[in-house]
């Protein structure tokens, strides 16, 4: 295991270097390190800013502020420029801004204006505007609209919110009037919350393309990992950690698609904004309880039950508020949820630190990813506020967190495979040694040769116990069995009603003995009626007629078998009731239709059938009634001349809709011995022989 651990961590280091190179281009500011100039009194002087050398600049600082006004851009070119209500710092929200002795509410509409002085020989410029500016906005550059989100309006009814990042080339000019109209009637925050980025057009568009490529890469990688592990869970449902991990990947994928570059919002602009913003919040919020369940599943002895219950109650309550409440209300939950993330993340780190000290498998690997993720979040917070650090690293943190979890799961799977291989090698050595001993003895004595023949005969008998004779012979001759399609076969299912409850009250030996008694009788009936037993699953029994040797009476034979099953179970019930012992009642379901038969498995062979007829037969059993043989309309049309049947009408069957069903009550009196309806007479057998033309 030490060797495997070294390989895992080497792979993690390689992934760290690779993802660092991929995500290193995410920082959209791409500045030379020179401090951004800021606007003063509504004017931003960039005449000494070299866009080619100094890079992209943020249009931050004091902007003119026109509260509850949407001033047309052309008015700022008139001799009498509208007087602003004041100056406000951008980026930022207008919530709480003091105007005329009152603090402004988040709901309203505003005009921002900035006079921009540019260098004479500036290159072709472009502007980048991130999402999240109020609820809707229009941006004008010397009167020309260069960007918009939604529809800006003075009322909630007319406003159409939208969150999409915008990138646009802008005309050259020495002096620019930048005018922004923003309205917000649906969110807890109103205002210009993200800075406008201005820079060399080639650099701005390249930065946008890098951001989109990074987001697409992250979403694609997480989607593949999520679907892969979801597939693993479907094949091995007891490993619920793969389910939680797949859901982590899928929720992060949705978060990436719904935020940042907002690929999903861009693709479905016809979807109402309120649905997209709820989906964005839920994709973020659901990550916490799913991650908690994942860690709890991996380290149940470290992650206390009370902790997971608290996280689930708090997080799911907030998720419910997102579903029920409008954005203006549920968006207030974000600071509280961020506190929950910090608290839950700290608790998870403590759990993983303890597990690492206890040398629990995968703890240190998972801890590394979680610590790096939290470090990337802190880095982004500092970079956003103070421009300290290498740039935005949260995408890289998310990727490494997911990768470390995937590597840890992979390590556990590989460990299980290694153990299996070691056991297989050990067993193979034992088999080789034993084979050599037998070979030596066989060469020395005739007795060994006879023993080998005896073992071969036993093997053949065992194969015949598993497979039909014709199938077994084909398997021995060819090494494989070709699938066979039957246009008509009859499938029979049985199930004991109340088995689980009764089984809980029985001793294990008694339980097995009772099942053996019932299934042995079923085997006898199946053999007598020319049917083929397929398998037993727990307390269920499955057989089929018309395979592997096709015949025309399989539906009749199956109904006879079903009646005999029920008669036997009724006898058992009477005997046990007299002794005050628990007993089982039986449901039988039968359907006739096309199936395909074949042999599956390489180490343990199993002869089985597939097709819609199998599913329908199962529905006949589950929709039946204890003590009765329930058949489909297709089977009834074949056997109606042989049996007394009761039409149940159209019954709702899972996955099938309404299906005609019948109870087989008995053999027709005229076709039964002594008219009792239990055993077939010669007339019954003669009529059955005439079915050759009605298969």
C-alpha cells in the first residue's frame, strides 16, 4: 500500500501542476502590477495609462449618481448637463447610500455617469462587464449602447432581469461619457456591483475566451466524472459514496454552467430569470449537504451523526426557502449560508485531520483537496478586495477538490482490486499445485484416471443442473451458447405474500427448510409439465414454457403448473394452520409473448430469458392476489378453452398502464378427472395436442 500511496500522491502533484497551468490564465485583470487609477468627482483620467504595457484597467471610483432617474445619454452632451444627486463609489451597491438624510432601499432605478479621459494613441479598446449588475442594465459609450442585460424599467412589471457577462468593442475617443442605466426590483442588492474592465481589445477578448475555455473545461470534466461515478453506483448500489460523489460533481457542474460565463443562461434565454437564479442558488446550496453525506459515508466513526443532522436540517431548510420565496427574500440567506459553509468546512477539515492522524485510508488525500479549495476561496476574497495574490483560483480549487475526492475513491477501488488479485494469484497457485499432484498420480495409477473420469461426470451433471441439456451440450461443444429468439413462450413468476414478516419469526434452519420444501415441489411440477426452471431470487421462483425446445402447449402447461403450485400451498397452509404454525400464501403471475434466451456469465453460468414478456409476467405476479393464478389477456386467449377463468377487467400495472388480467380458477369440469377441475383427463390431453396450429 505504501507504493500505491506514493503513486497516488505523485499523480496528485502532476494534476496540481497541470491544473495550475490551465487555470493560471483565469485572472481577467492581467495587469502589470501598476495600481489602478480611480475616478474622482465623476472623472477618470487615463491619459497616462498605457493599455499595451499596463494592461486592463477597472473603471472604479466616484461616479455621478442619479437616483430614480433614467437620464437619456444624449442629455450629457448638452450645455446644461443634468445635476447628479451625488457621487457613489463603483463597484458597490446603492443599498444604504445616504441621500437627503435617508438611506436608499435596494429597490429602484439609477443612472450612473463617468467622464473618461483616454490617451491620444490608445489601441483598439474593448469593455468587459461581468454579470450581477442590479437586475437589468444598459451601458452607453458616448451615446452608443455597447452592452445590455434584460430590460431596464421603472417598475417591476416592465423590468426583465437577466444575468449574462458582456464583452464589446468600443469606439476610439479622447473623451468618453460612460452612462449606465440600472434597475432592480427583484433582488436584495441593487447597484453596480462588479467593475467595468477596459483594455486592449485583443487582450479583453482573449481573456474572455480563456474564461469560457476554463469554465467549459471544468464543467465538462466534472460532468464526465459525475456521470461515470453515477454509473458505478447503479452497478454497485451499496457503495453510496459513489452516489454522493457523483452528485457533488453534477451540482458543481450546474453551478459552473449557471454562474460565471453562464453558458446555460446564454443557451436558454427564453427561460424566466427567476428560475435560473433559483437553480443557481440551489446548485450552490445543495453542495454542502451532499458533501457532508459524502464525508460521513467515508468516515462514519469521525463524522458524528448529530453533525450531519444539523447540517442537513440547516442547509435543506435554506434550500426550501429558495424554492418557495422570491429572489428579493431568499437572496438574504446567502451570508448565512456562507457562514454555514465556513463552519461545516472547518468541521470537515477537523474530521479529516483526525482521520489522517489515525492513518485512515484516503483521509490525507481528501484533506489536501479540501484545504487547497478553502485556500483558493480565501485567495479570491483577498484578490477581489485588495488585489493581493496570484488571481482567481476558485476554479482550480474546485477542480483539485473534486480530483482529490475522485483519486481517493479510485484508491479504495484499486485497493479492493489489488486484494482480489492477490487472492486470485494465491488461489491460482493452489490450483496449479493441486493439478500437478493429480496429474502425477494419474500417470502412476489407473485409479487416478478413474477418479478424473468420475470428476468429469460430476461436472457434467452439475452443468445439467444449471443449464438445459441442449444448452449444456452446445456450451461443451462450442464453448459458447448462441442466443435464441422465440416468437412465443410463457413466463411464470411466483412470490410468497408476507414472506419477510413470517421469515423474521422463524429460525434460519426452519426458514431454509420451508423454502427448500416448497421449491422442491415446484421443481417437480415444472419437470412434470415440461417447463424449464430458470432461477429463484429470495422467495421468488421463475420458470418458462416453450424453451429451450419450442412447443405449442407451453401456455396450457404453465397454467396447470400454477394451479398445482396453489393447490400444494393450500395443503401446506391447512397443515400449518392446524399446528398453529406460520405459513405463506402464494401469488402466481403468467404471461405469453416473444422472448430471447441465452447464457450469461463466465465463471458462473446462468440460463435466462429477456424481453418485454418477462417484465409483463412479473407485473402479472405483482398485480395478482394471494392464492390465485393471475394471467394476461395474451395468455387467456390461448388457454380459455381449457380453464375456467375470471375476468378481472383492466388493471393498472406498473410501467404497462391498464392491462387485461384474468384469474385461472380451475380446469374446465368437462376436461378434468371426475369433473373436479383439478387434474386433466384424456380429453384435456387430446385437446392440448391439437394446439399445433394455434401457437
